[in-house]
C-alpha cells in the first residue's frame, strides 16, 4: 500500500486496502488513508476507497484492458444503443 496508484485489479486491491484500513493494528494503512483523505491529488482513488469503505458489497466494473492490448491485427467494434441519445 506504499504506492497510491490504481492497480489493474481494482476490486481485489480495494478489498485488500479496506481490510487493512479497518484493521486497528495496521497503523501504516490508516496513516496512508488519512494522508489520501486530506490530499487533493488522486481523487479517483480517494473516492473509490470511500465508497468501498461505506459499501463493501459494491464492486466496480473493470474492462478487460489487458486482453484488448494483446489483440494483434484489426479489431472492429460495432454497436448501437438506441437509448444513448435520450439524455435529459
């Protein structure tokens, strides 16, 4: 938990960090989280951790970026969402 970067497996990493933050004996994790809470940097990570602490049952949808990066050749994606333009 030394680095405050977003890891590739966000759900696993958030669960591990929340577990450490909730452990009263893990002073290091609590100090890092306190610094993060008081920081204006890394807003995404701060928000992810706050939500996971409050609602541990929630998970984030992760896109398979590793698989997409490993594709060789041409990739064509065709899709349509008829409700996508119905924003109020």
